[in-house]
C-alpha cells in the first residue's frame, strides 16, 4: 500500500473519529441541559421559550453562542416576580430552529421573533437583550417600532465589529461548506476543551459561576450545531450592524443601556457611550469594573433598568 493511500486512510480515520466524538459530546450536552419550554412555529423555523410571572411583558434575548438559560440563570427569576417574563432561544440557538444560514442576518431573525410575539399574543413588550441579543432587540425596534414598548440593552453590540476578539476568531468562517465540515468534525470534538477558556474570557474580570455549564446552559454550546450557528451569527453580524447603524437616527423606542467598564468582549466606549451619544431615547449607565456578563454578575442592577423602562413607558402600553 503506497504512502498516499496510507495518508488518506489516516486522515479519514481522524476526521471520522472527530465526527463521532462531536456526536457523543452533543448527546451528553442535550442530556445535561434538556429542553425546558415549548416551541412555537414561525416562518423559517420555530422559537423555543419559557415563561413565568404576570404583568407587563418582558422578553429576554441572549447573546452569541448562548441560549435562554444564560438569562434565566440570575435575571429571569428576579423579573418574573414583577413581570410576565418570556425568555427565548434566538433562532437556531438552544432548542430553537432555523431552516438555513440565510436566516442568520439580524433582520431575518427579527422577522422570526416578531412572528413569535404575534403568535404568543405579546403586545408592546420590553425587550431585554444581552450582547448580540441587544443588537437583535435594536433591529426589532427599528423594523417593528409600533410593536415594541421599550428596550433594555445589556452590553449590546451596536456598531460593526471589524475584528472579533481572539477567542471568537475560529468562528469567523465565511464558507458555509467549510463551516459545516469543521463544526461536524474537529470543532465538535474539541469543543469541551475550548469551552472553559471561552467562558473565562467572556466573564472576565469576574469568574464564571461553578454551575454555569449546566444551570447557565453553556454545555449546549459544545454541540457541533452550536459551533455552526454561532459562526453563522458572527459572520452575519457585521453586515447586519452596518445596515442598522445607518438607521439609528430613526430609533424612537425608549430604553436604558447598561455596560460594564471592564468589558473585554465589546467596547463600552464605542458600542455603549458612543452609541448613546447619538441615541436620545436611550439612557446610558455604566458599572465600574464589571465585564460582559452583567446579566449574571449584576442581575439586580439589570432588573432595575427594566423597572426604569417600565415606569418610563407605562403610559404607552395601552396607546
């Protein structure tokens, strides 16, 4: 047997082993973080959600590579004491579904979430969006201004990001074919080894809670599907934010933005203070020394921002 054939067999064996390792990791993740809510069909897929509490509707939208558990970990239970609190998996994330990568742009995700809100009879909600979920909340407010009652933007992406942080660069894959191949082989197999490093980065300078892998849903991110969807979202984010940023002058929805000054994932100066300087309807607050994961590390402060928006927009609920 010649060297070319031997090389082919070895490489094929490695990728085959990686594929099955990824499948095994996926099965473990699904068992560790099972489905907790219900799926609502919408054009292009379905939205998985959970709901608790009564009163003014508040819809919580998580960030890149996460799922609804990241906002349910600390913030959700606080909000459910005062509001009808709905937490969703963004299209394609967690247990939600989307039919193709063409639905990754924020404008397409917004259509799916708007259809979900209509199906659930949710009128003029306050959107609580973290990170990329904050960008999606802005997209909804721009595209459906009469249907959104208020915004609470927690460390949101608001401007095009030219260069993603080093930890996210492996997700920056433009080719859908290569993305799917890598996600279903090496990335899926190695995800458990890289997930801890990524979690430490997004929480820095704070420390991730010991139970965040399960209670915060981080384990679901090790699935090959998690890598693929996160890559699609990252690639689609830049053109989406470029298109959105040209429309911010039309933003009319009242809201509050909260940023940690030590956020090393998204720049508070650019995406927070810089954005709010030209967005008169959005009040800006900073949390000195805190990082990106403020819905977990400063949950009560984030809940207070929701209360402020609820009070500021109370007169518009029945308008």
